């Protein structure tokens, strides 16, 4: 698997050498409640030229595509990744326009369809912003189902790349070799603003079995109100330095320092997230934002881990892949999710993470170009 | 079933006519992370004298005890209920002392035990405050297991009283007749500061199968920080007037007003609790405390309902009884939990509530007096 670091956000993207229009194709978008994820292909350089082992922030950058068993010859080249905040959608439109990415989409040969220029898009924003894309860029959004794209994107990554899925236990990242003949079934948990849980049985064979509205949007929304942080990454960074025991009510706080081992709870287990705020006689500003961010991250990660496990259990699934932009390769998030899955399943189920976690939907929309009879030049 | 309104908190309790020591017995305590629940028996008046159909706040008051199929003759009289905040434990000690409740406990006949005066107590505080009770009141706490007490209390209520369990659907309270021969198995969900989920198979036959640290302490702790409310009840009252759509990100907010019916989500379903705070460019003080309280209550109630359902499903349990002081007979809380259980189970499982929801543990400790060879005078 080949990963090459390049652009991370719009400003950095500007530094990236402009590709000529003919070299860029297959622009695909996943427009979520918080973030727009952008994926496109460039053919400007060969695959083998600038390989690197891994990027420090693999949520952005480029990905050299192997030939995928010859199935996807149109994907020869490099896949580029970028993201924007949905609330700053104009930055995304400017980015696409400045790089002429929208001209590398595809044209329908179907005469029944009047509009000629389409790009693949998924997520709720593909519906919400249809008119805006038409007006600003003169393109139509060819909508792909969100769950379909998440599954297609995850299957694509898991099959095409060796070093994509990994476990994260005790701060140790370990890549997992996926046997392509033994990939299904698995539970896919995509943590965006909200959380979707999808039982995947094969290519295009899946069911959204559950979800929770306590997701990345809750972490960032509540975190913003509680800490006055300016960005999601700043909130994650804060949580890194915090101590959840300051504000969480632990079993030991209730039991006077002792465990409640009869039901498997040690004195340091959290009995009630934010429960110490009940009796502390402190105001919000008396707490360190770091400690609040930590408690919040732990509460939400643990909750997602628990609900995921309970759904995996329903269907006898041993492997849970976590994706979505909430994770961002953040150590404490992954540790908490891994511990939750391990704790509740008594070691039976395993949490795994994906290097390109945030781009499942966008990659699914990208791959969906191959479903059509396309002009790929 | 006979319910008689009397004391609600310490100040009101003072107005209650003092019972003479000999008429009071079986003081039992459940000392949790947030609240101390107090139960005791008085024999000062007969059962039939002052019956009322129902109290507006059934979480406090007294309960006339029927003869329970002759099994518990020592419980003839009225059971009194009171509660105190654990952080104000001295109020509770003063209350017990002023009414001499601790002298109506029991004395062990076992010569091996040196200390003569015991009262039954459960919850973590029974461990944490052992020394305080000894020092201030000269009594020892005879500790009963917390889960054991919750189950014993629930079984006692469900068997002894006809109008105890009810469903709450579309704001309609409907009492459920429990067939004593068809009570088990059921899932007991006790929502205190944290949440315990217990599979109950019979008297003393149970297993704590799950729980969550997102409970009443989280609602009250986070709510206090976000709204500056002074009490749990004030926060509940606020939530009554709020609108969660102001701050929650709905499916329609992402999809431009349309549903995502393919996966069963209408445009008004919550995609991400507190998700609108991401992009609103508002500070905490720009939101109405009412709306924040509403979103928080809905997030936590829905989450508890979902995890409860998933655990009921694991074990094929159709009935879920919700107890604990979080609920307080609050309409929106019960509506949200009922809707969550109904939504996730597709109507298969049923949420039920208990009139004396907050006192399960204390009642269990109370009933545990009958396990011993007691001097009940």
C-alpha cells in the first residue's frame, strides 16, 4: 500500500502543484453535517515515483492505487484527499474551481438526461446543496446512497490495501492482515456527526442495523459550549492533557475508595460521567477545559464502543471496523473504544480502525464511477 | 394499593407528627452517589384509615402495606419515604436523630457481633459513611448488596401492589396488571447517578448484565455546568419548556429538509445531539437554558432506552422496568424512554415505570430485615 503525504486543507492545497485538467478525474464528494470530504484521482505521475511508508496524518494526502486485481484500471494514478467544514462550503467550491476538479467528472451518454456534467456525491449535503453546486460550478451532483458508499468505501480499502486496518491496544498500533476470503461479515461503525452501524455481508450486501445520535457532532458541539474551543482538533488536543477523574464520578467516589468487584467494577471505573459536577459547588469556569474535554471524549467513545459491541453481539460479529472523522487517529479515542469493546465483550470482539477512516463515504462515491458506462478521459 | 402523601424533604418532614420510638421500626437506607433514600415503618395508625388513590409526587410519602400473602407480618403499618442529597448527609443524620428512627432498627442476637445496634443500608455510601454513622448516631450499618436490594425492592413492589407498574405512551399513564406467576424474566434498569441493567429471573435470582455511566449524574452534572441550574428538579422543569431542535442536528438539517427514509430516519430524527452548536457561531450564553436542558434530557433518556433495549434483546426479555431517581415521574423522560424502546424494538419490547421508582434499593434493604432472626419490637 502506498501513501503519499500532500495537501491537508485549503490553504495547504493551494501550494500543491496545479494539475492540468486532463490529468484529473473522478472527483467525488461526501457532504456530511460537519465536514465535506473530497476525493479525486490524478494521473500526473506514476505510482511508483514517490512512495512513502506512511503519513503522520493519513486522513489527508494521497494514496497510490494498486491495480486492484485488474478490476479498476481507471483508478491507475494517485487518489487525493481533502476536507472542508460544511459551514465553510464556499472554501470547498473555490478549491474545486481553482483546480478545475469538476471538469474531470464524467458525462452521461444517456440522451434522456439533459444535464451533461455530473460529479458523484453522497451524504445529506448532496441533497441540501444541489442548487448551490449547479449555480456556482454549473455541475449536477449525481447522488449515491450514503450507507452504500460507506460500505463500498470500506470494502475497497480493506481489499485493495494491506496496511489499512489496525488494532490499537495499550497505545500500540498493529496492522491486521485481512484475508479477502474471510472478510465478511463485519460491523462497520461510521462515526461522523452522528453514528451509523452497518452489518456488512458482502459487496453491496449490507444493512444499517443501528446507530446513535451521540457522535462526533455531540463531542464537538458540547465541547465547544463547555470549553470555548475554536476547532475540533483543538478540543482533541485539550483532551489529551486532561484528567477525567476530576469531573467524573468514579465507583470509588461512591464506595469510599473501594471496588465493587462483585459486579466487576473497580474503584476507578466511571460510575457517572460528569457526576462530580453535582456536588462540587463549582461553576463551569472553575474546571480546566482539559479535564472537561477528556471526560467528554471518554463518555462518547465509551458509549459508542458499548453500543457497537451490543450490536456486534446481536449478529455474532467478531470484528468491528470503526471509521469516520471523529477518530482522526487520536490515541485516547481509539484506546477508549478498544477498551470498551474488549470490556463488554470479555475479549470476544475486536475493535479495528482504518487509516483512511474519514473518507469511507467519499471513496465509496469515487468507486461508484465504475458502476457506469463512463467516458473516463 | 394505598399511597398516602406525607413528607417530601427534610423541612417538610419536620412538620410530620413525631412518632414515638416504639411505633417506628425497620429504618433502611440506600446511600447513592447523589441521593440518600430513606425508608421506615410506622405502626401508629392502621392501614385503612387514610387511603388515597394516588399522590401527585409518589416519590415521597407513605405506603400502606397489605399483608403480602401473610409472608411479611412485620410490615403491617405504613412505610415512610424520604430523600436527601448525599452531599448534605448531615441533614439526613439530623432527620434520623430528631425522629429517633435509628432506635427502631434491630439488635443482633449473635454474640459474636459486639456492636448491638444495626440498621440496614445499601449503596456505595453504606461503605463510605460507615464511620460517620457510628460517630454521629452510634449505629452500625449492616450492609446489603446494592444489586440484591434493587431486585428485592422491585420484586416486593411488583408483587405486593396492584397499581405500581405502568406504561407511559403519548403522555398517557396506564397501570399494568402483573401476573405474579408470569413476572419473570424481566430487565430491571435502575437509573441513579449511573445506570445498572439487571436481568431478573426470580427472587434473589439475577445478574447485572450491563449498565452505562451516562445516567442521572450526567444529566444533572452536565446540566448544572451548562445552565447554572440550582437543583435537579429545576433542570427537569427547564427541560419541560425547551425545544431540542434549536441545538440538536436533525436528519433534515443535513439532508436539506428531506427524510432519509431508506434507513428509516425522518427529517425530524436527531442525527447528532448538540450537533447544531458546531456551526451556529453561538456561545453558551446565546442559547436558552430551556433548550439545552431539553436536548440533554432527550440525549440521555434516548441513550438509556437504546442500551436497555439492546440488552433486553440479548436475553429475549419483553418487559423492561425502569426505576431510579432520575425519572421522577417526569413526562418527557418517560416519553423519550418509551419511544426509544418502541423504536429500536419495532414494538416488540415494552418500557414500564414504577410508582416508587426511586426507592427500589432502600425498599430492598428494608425487606432484608426479614432475612434475619430479628427482635422486631
